[in-house]
C-alpha cells in the first residue's frame, strides 16, 4: 500500500509542476481583475491632472 501511495503522489507532483496551461477560467479571472482598472484609469488620470493644476494655481496666489 505504501509503495502504491508514494508512486501516486510522485505522479501527481510531476503533473502539477509541469502543468503550465492557460485555461479559459484563467482568462476569465484575468479579465475580471483588469476590467475595473481599464474602466477607471481614464477617470483617475483626469482627477490627478485637475488636482495637480489646482494645487499649482493655489500655490501661485
């Protein structure tokens, strides 16, 4: 029984180490993480620019 278990464990370890497939589920997770970033990035850039211009103008007066 012990030999069988060790043989099975070594096969699953090799399979997990060599498994570098990019699956559809991985793509969905990547899209869910990147979608908010892509949507809110333009608004953040405008906010930073307006905030910087406001501070620049405020410091001049």
